[in-house]
C-alpha cells in the first residue's frame, strides 16, 4: 500500500471536483455571467415596476403582477428584494441617480464659468429634460414617491440633500458669501415644488418646458440675491 500516493490522489480528485463546481457556478448563459444575469433581471423588474406603479398605482400593484410583467419568477424577485416596498425604493433610487447624473454631466460640459446664473440655467435645462424624458419617471419623481414609506421618504431627503450640496459647492467655488447652506436647501425644495406645480399631469414638453426653465431661473435669481462676493 502507498498511503502517500493515495492521499495525493484524493487531494487531486477533490481539487478537480471543486474546479468543476466552480465552473458550474460561474458558467455563462446566453453570454452572461451570474452577476450580469442578476443585473438583467433587476432591470427587467424595475422597468416593469415603473410601468405598473405609474399606471395602476403603488397599492394596486402586487409582486406577482410585477413578476408576470417582467417575465421574472417570484423566486428571482425575492432574491433581489425583500418586498414590494424595497423594490419601489430601488426604483426611486435608480431614477434619482439618472436625473442627478444628467445634471452632473451638463455641469462637466460647461467647464469653468464665472456666471453662476448661466450655470444655474443650464443645470435647470438638464434637470427638466431628464425628468421630462419619461412621463413615468416624472410621475415617480414628482408625485408617486410621496408618503410610500419612511424608507422612501428618507431616500428623498438624501437625494435633495446631495442636490443642495451641489449648489452649495458651486457657490463656494465662486466665492459667494452668505447663508449658503440655508439658501441651497430652500432652493432645492422649491425647485421640485415649482416643477410639480407647473406640470400637475407630469407631462413636460414644448412651451411648458421653456416656461418652466424660465421660472426656475427667475426663482434662482431671487434666492441668490442676498449672496455677494
């Protein structure tokens, strides 16, 4: 008997088996690895949830309906989200990030500028266009996300906080003096209220879009007036 050889052979078999198991868990299906498939399922679920929440209403939409519309099994749904509320929260965060990133992209395009009023107008254009790109997104952003849950309310506050921090950073960069934080927080709250007031049906196009940008720019000038260099 050769126990050393036998032990080596056993280790070899275990290694081969582990490698095979690893290959099975990371195998690609339709060209996608497990992480990519999960991301694909999540996108399908959120797209379906957006359509259903905005057409039927949050309370009238069930997890089963979302799964049926997205062609994703309930098992896969619950691997992504604990419940319907968590799905809505993920949907809101995705939409908020898309809008925020559109504003940041416009800010990058502008480059160094000294006229903050010109910067504000361009950012308002980017904001309004990002919201108006989809009536469903506009409905989600301006109305549907109100009072869904404490977690969603907290996410809305965090989203508005990062917007006010962006405005405050622009003012600080331009060396403006005054109650920057207070005015930035108030400005962001007013921005979303003005948009909701001007577009009660969540549709922003044509003349409404131009009037809205003009209204936001005028309001910005009012809020900004106390600041000085």
